[in-house]
């Protein structure tokens, strides 16, 4: 396996993250799938990299940015996780690798995290495989009253979670 470098996103990542987000297949797989204008993305990105409740990580292989993983604090020690892969690296197994690397990086400084969860469209088989390979478990009937699940649609989406067992390595 190639050596994956994971780091916090910086201002120089803004344009590439915007391009990945606006990729047609990426948007098809997202809940909010409209094209994002540059001005909107710039505001979101700048707020994100300066946030105390959101962490955006970039993963790199051989000087190539291959994807991002975002952690959004939803309640005390519980984070929603989302992933977006560079379209040029789809289908090569990188989704699982960057999620693994990002979880490890994130937990080095957020040791009190109790749970991660993710939601993705049922048609997004790649996301499902990525999360399951990293220890997430599909929950068929999640509690929609939980913080962060207000927008969950059981008809079109799946929900999975990972409890942080502090004794395990990621």
C-alpha cells in the first residue's frame, strides 16, 4: 500500500475541493446535489478550515491529492463523517484507505470521541463498502431524534456508525 499522508486542509486546497464537489458523479451521490458556485464554496471552505466544530482532512499519495474526509461535531464527542474522493482515483480502493488514515489522524487529537456516524445514498455502494471496511456497522432503524439525523431519509439513505474503542488501532 502506498504511503498516505493525511493533514488538515489549508487555503491552497480550496480550488481542488471545489472541483471535486462539483464533479457530476459526486453531486449525484450527495444529498445536496446542486452545483456549488465558487463564491458559496469559498465562504464554506474558509469557515470550515477555521471552525472549532468541523475538521476537513486532505489525503495525499505521491504528491497527489486523492480525497477529503470531513468530521462534523454533532453533539458531545459524536461526529458525522463524510468522504469525497478525487474523481481521478475512483475505483482504486483509495476511499477505504483515506478513511482509515483520516480516522487515525483525527483520533490523535480528538481522543475523547465516542462515536462516528455517516449517512449515504443507498445507490452509493462505494461509500457503503468504504465505511464497512473501516469497522462501521449499518444500523437499519437509527433513532431519528438523535442530533444530526433530522435529515436522514430511510427510503433513500443508509446510516452506519462506529463506536470508538480506544484500545483498537485504526
